[in-house]
C-alpha cells in the first residue's frame, strides 16, 4: 500500500531527506533527488524572519519543479507569527507545510521554538491548529521523543496533533536533552505506530546510516518510511542503496570515484547557479571533504579546494583528484 500525505502519493515505503540547517539548500536537494530521495524539505525557516521579510529567510523559500514533492519547514515561538508565516510560505507553492518541533539547538529551543514546545503541549496544539487553518496544503510535523528522559510525551503529541489535522508525523528518536549524542531510540516510535488511535503516516528519523539498518529498522519498528539526514551529506547515494537493498536484499556497489566527482561538480554548479559565483563557491566549501571521505591523504586537496575562489581552478583540481585517485580505494572513516 502506498503512503499518502494528502494527495501526495509517496510510494510503498518513502525515504525522506531531513531538513538540515545550512545543508538542505536547493543545490544539496538536487543531488539527493538524483540519488533517490522520495520527498524533501527546505532548511527550517524562522517565522519571524519571514514576517520581517528578512532576506535570508525569504531565500530559503526557493523551490524548484524538479524537487517535488517538497515541504517548506517553519519554526517559531509565537502562534500569530506562525500563522502569518504559513500564509507567506504557502504562496511559494510547496506541496506541504511542515512545522519544526524538534530542533534542539540553544538559539531556537531557548527562545521557545523548536523542541522547547515539547514542554508545552497545549501551546503546541494551538500553534499547529493555527498553521493547519492558515493553509490549504497538508501540514506535517517533525518532533522528538520529548524534552528529556522524564518527559517522553510524543505519544500524546501524536494523538493530539492528529486530532487537529496534521497529516504525517516524523519522530527523531532522541530527546531534546540528548541533542545529537548517544543512540537514537525508536521503541517509542513503534508504540505510536501500534496505537490504534494513530492513523497518520509515522516516519522514523535518527541514526539511519546504512541500507542494512534501514531495512532492519523498517521491520523492527514498523514505520511507514524513514527520514535520512546526516548520512546523506556528501553521500546522496544512500537513498538508492537503501531502496536496492530493500527490493533485492543485495548491497549495491558504492559510487565510483567518477560518480563522486560528477556529484560534487553538479552540486557546485547548482550552488553557483542559485547563489551566484562568489557565495556559491564559498558555500560549497563545507561539502568537499564529505564527497571524498575515505580517500587516503586527501588533506592537501581539501585545503586547496576550501581556499580556492577561481571556478576553473576548482574544476581542474577535481579533474586532478579523479585522475590521481583513479585506482585508489576508499578507506572507510578516514576522512
């Protein structure tokens, strides 16, 4: 059976690309879509920033036809601001609206947004209801297990948010107190899936970094789909590898060096196209090491790539890397 969010048919077991701040921009989303992501989200966008017409927030509304289906994710601490931001974001014509109730970082959570709403479920419900009423689009939510180990209240969250109209819920298997440390615990996610009151799709998120783990957790935790975040950075092939393994039980060969270079170049081209040469080159710097993670003695090339501003020289460096390492093997975890 297909998983559906509103009228969006995501297939039997969708793989979603997580919204990641300073990562999930259109160039990154492009390579992940090519890699097999079924649905993607923008970086999270401040509701206050949208209302104030802040350039950085408005730029994050950029979406392209090839990315569909795509959701715009917003966050905030004020209900009226979230309602207004929803109206603004809806005009950008995404396929759905997503609310972030999961971000654990201080400057979000300590301002009463993101995961801090897990401490005030009544307010979370009111805020979600305001968003649902402010748009004709399906509304989804991303959250965590709870604020800390003593307040794992995500089951209440799932029931109450479903009751006011959200159409899917993604749960990161950590509390806010854990940040991104320790291991994700999906057992509560399974309990929510088994709750007869919960009818909406439930997606699991946190620590899925291999096809084998994705397939095992699909069975063990009974989720409707999986959201992948950090494992896709510099490795957009994770989506196709997971799908192949789930369909055949076989591990797909990893990308060749040539494929890595092509993906890196494509990412750079899209970055320049979207942000212009100066910012496009600058913002690509955080990605080079990830594309070539595991190449032996790569540090000198990495240093050159992150300093270089001349676009033709960057392409020459990438061609040189491809030539030099043509026979080299990737050594896992030796970036």
